C-alpha cells in the first residue's frame, strides 16, 4: 500500500508597519506568486523560527526597515484556486502583526521590487487584495491605541 503525500497549508507572516504619520509600508512583489502586485511585507516561516521573529526578519529583508511589534492583528486563511478548474493551488495560514517603524531607510530588497510608505486614503489605488485592506485597517486601529498620550 502506497501512501500519497497530501499538500499541507504553509505558515506565513505579514507585517503591517506604520510610521509616525500613520502611513503604512507596502511592497511590490518582485517574484511569483503575485509578481508585480502590491502587498504588505511578509513571507514564509523558516524551520525553528518564531512567527514574530519571522515578521521582523521579512520586514528587514524586503524593506530595510526595523520596527517594534505592537501585537497580533489576525490569522487569515489565504486559499487560492485555479480559475479554470477551481482546484486549490496554494493555501497559506497568514499570521499578521502590526508594528511601529523604528529605523532604516525604506528600500526594496529580497523579493520586493518596490517599497514605500503610503497614506491609508490611497490604498484603493494599489490593487490590494480585499483581505489585505481589511488587515491594514484593523492594524491601524491597533496602532492608534498604542500611540503615547499627549
């Protein structure tokens, strides 16, 4: 009897990083999948790596920025299907964190072709996945609660 290996979901992280103006850091993907599309920085966890450490690592690799994690936003199932067959082609479990920018000059690195801070009111011009927009706004609400009182 031969057991066929079944595909399993891939754990990955996303990081919603805000600067002091409340602008969010976006990247344009430089490699497949979703090459050329805008998204938040993130990627797959490495073996033995904690999720929060992966988020900070991915942020630095893709944007040159360091940040402080403020908290967990949500865990999202990214299940993508073939348009022609409807079969699941990719399944990610996306662990999304909100962070406060600390230092670094924004630059595209690793698998990003562009990186920049953008105002929330311009998000609809970047062709983002609806779930990404929801996560960014949820992260912004958490970021606002973490601001020092005046």
